[in-house]
C-alpha cells in the first residue's frame, strides 16, 4: 500500500523548502521503491486568509490519518495583529497538541565541510554531535494565559507554566532511550534554583535515571547551559529540557553548525509523527528562491527513518546532503568566496544527483 505523506507547506519560505524536500523524496522513492504518495494541506497565515482559521479541521484530520507529516513553517509580519488565538503559529502548536507529539528531537551535528562556518572556533565545533530532546506539548506554551487584565490599577498579562510528573517522566524516558543508542549521556536542563516546575522536573528526571544505570545523568541550569553551548559544545550528547528552554537552546545550538537553515527536527508521540526544520518562515527571504532547503530535506530523511523505517533511504539522503556541501554547494546563508553559489533549486538538484 502507498505510504501517505501529508505535506503542509505553510507560509513564507514554507512552499520553497517543502517543494525541495518532496523533490528529494521522489528521487529516493525512484531509487529505493518506497511507494510514497503526497497530499497537500493548508495551515498558518495562508489557511487563515483562506478559511479564517490557521489550522482547518481537515488539515488536522489528514495529518492524523497519514503515515507522516512534512511541515514547512508558519508565521509572518502580515499576521502579527491577528487575534492571538488565530495567529499562524497556532497551526503548528495545534498540530503538535492534536497529534500528541510530546517529544521534539533536534539533532545538531557539524559536518567537517562546515566547521569554518561556525561562529565558534573550529577546534570547539569539530566533532559536535548532540541532540536536544525538547518537551513539546506542555509547559508555559500550553498553560493558562491572560492577554490583558487590570490588577491593582495597572494592566498586566500572564502565562502559567505547569508540568506534571507523568509529562516529565515520558520525555525523560525518551531522552534516556535516545542516549542509550548514542554516547550514553543525558544533560537535563532546568531552572530549579528559581522555578517550582523545574524542581519537579529535576526530581522526576533523577528518579527516571534509576532505570537507566548505563546512562550518565547530569543537570545544568539553563543559563549555564546556554553558556556551555558556546564554550564547549562537544561535551553534550543528549540535552533533555522543557518546551520553552528547548526552543531557545535549539536556535542557539543550531548556529554552531553554521546556519539554522541546516537543522531538521522530528516531533514524535504515540501515533503519527511530524517533521519540520527548526527555523521559521524567514519572511526576509521568502519568495526569493534562496532559502537553504537542507533542514527540510534532512527532516524528510528523519520521516523516512522514524515513520517509515526506511533507514537505507534516510541515510542515502543524509549522505547526499553531506556530499553536496562537501562538494562546495552553498546557499547564500553559507556562501563564501571560492564556493559554488546555489539557490534553493540548485541546492536541491545537487542533493538529488547525489542520492
Ligand atoms: P526564522 O527562523 O524564520 O528566521 C531567522 C533568520 O534565519 C532570518 O534571518 C532568516 O532569513 C534566517 N533563516 C531561517 N531559515 C532559513 C533558511 N532555510 N535558509 C536561509 N536562512 C534562513 O525566525 P523569525 O524571523 O524569528 O520568525 C519568522 C516567523 O516564523 C515568525 O512568524 C515566527 O513565529 C515563525 N516561526 C515559525 C516556526 C515554525 O513554523 N515551526 C519556527 C520558528 C519561527
Ligand atoms: C519552533 C518555533 C515554534 C515554537 C513557534 C513557531 C510556535 O519557534 O518550532 O521552534 O516556539 O515551538
Ligand atoms: Mn523556535
């Protein structure tokens, strides 16, 4: 039976980068006989403009019924004044919640060919190979909030952070399982010197660790972790953290590898998983055809690995991306004198030829 991939391009560069990834998937299908089919659905500002909602019910239903979701990005200045509950970002938040995607895996690996592109010194970034395991459907992102209220004569707003023991347990277990298949080290990141949610987080992760005697656990406060990522990023194997800290730390970790445009992610839960680059809709370059498609192409490779168990095809795509970069192809976010200038299409073609 054909494997159905639901493609949700979204806004800004979303269409350009998902087109690129589908082109590469089609090549992999041709080569490895994967039997893929594609169904396109709207989400984000684009869906809001058409249907008055960022996440039409049929998009969520189609995502649930698929074998895997490939997501581009949502958002843009055009929708900044839209009522908060209808903002484009609600589309991705609604998909994560609706599909029960409690874990977001964000691997950061620095290709040898790109060591010199990092804002950090080459000797610090060589060999960096870490994965951020970010809790994705809890914490302050999904707590109660108030956009505006009067309190003691002044206007205020608030967002509530809460985490339950089971929520922390399941993300911690996934982090330890991930570490077991890697270098066996989990760094749990919190702010337990200040926050109650972080103290519960630390207690719970420490308890879960008892079931994983072969994995070492250490704890870092998030502010220190932000610094350690800049001073000694190679020390990390698996970083396990909450929703908000994971969002911020993953953009920081992403640039260690040269460009946020290179970084993929997998959001997984009990059933259908979703794959998306970690960057956003990049309104500043949207429509110019110059976005780096690699993060989305690598997200498609993760879809093949995690959702379809097509390890060989996934590896072929990852190797093709490495080779295209090693052979000197560069989109503008990474271009330097002496390298081949590529737009999104040329970069995609360079990958396709190497699959
Ligand atoms: P962004 O990630 O879209 O862009 C940050 C910077 O990185 C920009 O200079 C952009 O040009 C560059 N960049 C990002 N992706 C790139 C790529 N593939 N190739 C080359 N350069 C790339 O973050 P932002 O500007 O803070 O947010 C823009 C919009 O995207 C906002 O509406 C935000 O809410 C949304 N957003 C969506 C997602 C998502 O859909 N998952 C993720 C992050 C941000
Ligand atoms: C990300 C994005 C999203 C997040 C936004 C668009 C809701 O920044 O995927 O990293 O904060 O999770
Ligand atoms: Mn983010």
